[in-house]
């Protein structure tokens, strides 16, 4: 009986060690699975959920070359601010057919650490209207919300690390 207890204990210890090694070597910044987002849920699930912090929401797609090009600059700019001050959320406008596979693949390859949603709508205009009536639907499009949950800055088209940083800095209130 003593032998079986000690071998069971050894197996548990080996399993715990293996689990610890797997967690320790996991890729940092690995993208989370993509979640679906209906137009009617945008304000409550994205904006209201982050109230109290500055929120940057980047609308993008894997097929959009400027979106892909600006993503490393967005990641670099966001790293300049503590997570207590800034939340970053991505909303992909990829299709429902390709988005669930292409979005996580791209985010993982690029080591993008942000939560990403996939817009789920038959008519993209419904989503655009729910997000920002001033948006013409072009991508990439970024909204920076102040701590009060109101839009502080609209960034349309390809951005740089400097333009992201400046918009975030103003919304955070840093100099």
C-alpha cells in the first residue's frame, strides 16, 4: 500500500511539474478566441464594460492591408500605458465564414495580445451606425473613448505608433 501511495504521489507531482512547464513556456500575448458581436451589443459589451479607463477600439480586417500594417504600431503604443489606464479592444469586420479562423491566426502570428471580437451582422451599415454615425465604414478605423465612456478621438485610416500614442495620451490626461 505504501508503494502505490508513493507512486500515485509521484505521478501527481510529475503531472503538476509538466503542467507548470507547459504554462511557463506558453507563448506570452497569445490571442484569445474571437467572440461574436452584434451591433446592438456594442455599447454595452465593449464601451460600458471599460468605463473608468481609456478605451481604444480598433476596427480592422485581415484582408485590409493598412489594418495589418498598423497593428504592430498599435501594440507598441498600447504598451506605453498601464492596463489600469488603458484597455484595447479589436473588432474585426472579417466575414463570418473566414473570420473565426483567420482572425485568431493573424493575431497569434503577430503576437497581438488584445481581445478581438468579430462583428456579426448581415448589413455592415447596421454595425457602423451602432458604433459611430460619423464613420463612413472605411478601415482601419479607431475610436478612443475617455474614462467617461464618450468618444474622445476618431482616427480614420492608417495610423502610426506616434498617432496612437498621442491620442491615448490626450485621453488619459498624461503630458
